[in-house]
C-alpha cells in the first residue's frame, strides 16, 4: 500500500490530526483562496530561466540577461505587475548575483523530489517541490523563493518537518546530504537559512510513524486544541470546538479505511 505525503501534509498532521482527517481523509473543502498568484508565478519562472538557460561561459550575466528572461514571462501580467516584477528582479540581481565572483550552475531548478519510507507495513512516498538546488562543498542547499510581501512567521517545528522531508528525499536521490534550507524573499531581498542535520530526518520518521499507526490501527484522529483553532476551516465539525458539532456534509468522502494514494 502506498501513501503519498508532502511537507504540507506532514505539517497539517503535526498541527492537528483531526484537521488532517477532515482535509485529506474526508476531502472537506477548506477556506477559499482569493487573490492572483500571477506575479509570483512569473517571478519563479523567470528565475528558473535565469539559472537554467545561462551559458555559464562568463562568470556572471549582465543585467540585460535578467531583463530578457523577465520579458519572456510577462504575457499574463498587467503593466504595473510587469514594472513591479522588473524592480524585484533588479534587486535580486544586485543582491545575489552581481556581487559574486561567479554565478554557479545549480544542480536543478523547478524540481520535484521523492523519497521512500516504510513503516507499519505501509510505503510512504515523501514528495516535494523546490525552486532551486545548489551544491555546497559538503552537501546540498535547497532554495525556496518567496514572493509574499512580508516575511512569514515561521513555526520551528514545521520548518523542521520540511527540512527532514527534503533531507530524506535528497539523500536517497542524490546520495548527498541536505545541509541548508534557505527561504529567499524576493521583495525584500532577505534570505533566511536553516541548517539541516540528521536529527531533522529522525523527526520526520517519528511523525510519519505516528501517522502510520493512525492509518493502520487507531484511526482516532484526536484533535490538538490550540491557537490554530481560531482560524481552522473545520471548527464547526470538531468535537474539541463544538459541544454539538455539525455533521459532515453529504459530499464528504466516505470513510473507507486506508487509501491507496493521495494526490499532492
């Protein structure tokens, strides 16, 4: 039996098994997402092209190369978004490219990675995506571009799970250890880095082991009441939040035991 997990799923389960159950086991709709991600998507695509298509016969590209790559990714943007994106990429160039002695070719850009973990007679496929993967002298650095206007408030335990997932998957795929996870905020030019260790892998194995027990035997999906309850999309169905919770909607996925696979 195969069960597909992503960092988002691991973090969701860690925050509250009950909310995980509502979202991934019963397929309940959460809060709607509003807003356009077009600018962020175009920035990611332009950065992928900057690193992937550069010929690397010169130490660093000129700003014209960044301008060219940006011009290839703006067809779905408004004129104000195009101007904003150009400003963001110029700042990126000045902060992360122009002051280097040479721009290093990455291991990969816009990649997808998978690792396997077998627990409780279940096979878990740990699956994730990354924006850029760089070689370090002693391992690998995973780069995650962020186009949000503000630096996120990060929960250390959830970052640890993300690091651990990539640690395990990259080790299996590249036979090299993840040494650093870096979040690169494009609007501010701020880079936040976290060292990766074997302890992060062990933490992921522990959380997946707990999830395997839930799937295989207990299936209690106990709620973890806390601050996250105030913004939980499933509070109306939760016995920890409501003395008489609403019944699940008719279109909820039937409870049918272990699923063969879950999409990302």
